[in-house]
C-alpha cells in the first residue's frame, strides 16, 4: 500500500481582488493548450455575452466526434469565417477528427490566411493521424510568406 504525504494548500484569509483582477488571474492560469486554442482577439467574457456563433462553436467542440461530419461540411462553406471556426473546432476535437484531414489539407491552399492558419493548427492537433498532410505542411514551410513577399517587393531600399 502506498501512503501519500498530505498536500498543503494555502488559502488566503481575504481576497480583495477586483472582478477584473480575478478574471486576469484565471486567464493567466489557464493551460498552454487553452491559451493556444483561444482566439487572441477575444477577451475572457461570461457565457451570457457570447454571440450565437461562439456558443454554437463551443457546443460543437464539446460534442466531439459526433459533430465532425457536419464540421467537415462547414469547411467547404463559401464564407471564410465559417471555414475558420469549423477548423478551430476540429482542432479542439483533436485526434478524433481524423476524417477531416483530407479537407483540412485542401484548406492549406485557401486564399484566406486565417483559414490556412486554422487548418494548419487543426492538422497539428489531430496529430500523427494527420501524417498524410506532412508533405503539404513542409511545402508551406518552404514557400515565402505572402506578407513578406509583398513587403519586400514594395520596399525601394531592396532594389
């Protein structure tokens, strides 16, 4: 039988933090994975302030594999915002979203840069099951960043 030592937990007697300070503390203590999945443009907001779209994305992510077929369909939506959110939800689902790999690979060539980044992240979160995408991801590494090419082409100091 293994006996574990008791763990001491320090509990402050009073907490004089403001709600904003508490929210900052909660946000800063989130795991690296949570931080990576969170859209940096969004601040920590209570559920009742979410948009319908944000609530739907959260629900689909929590449904996991059951939502994957419909999310794969959403990856083909003409609206880039829908494709981006679908890829982000698939990233949250992770390895169980393996059937999305071919469609996500196709999105690596999407004209919208946010869609491409979200698809890339989803493939990484799916993990080894997305190994078929390795050549496409290597190709992205080898291609110049379009924003750098544009910047360099318009810089007269480079000529």
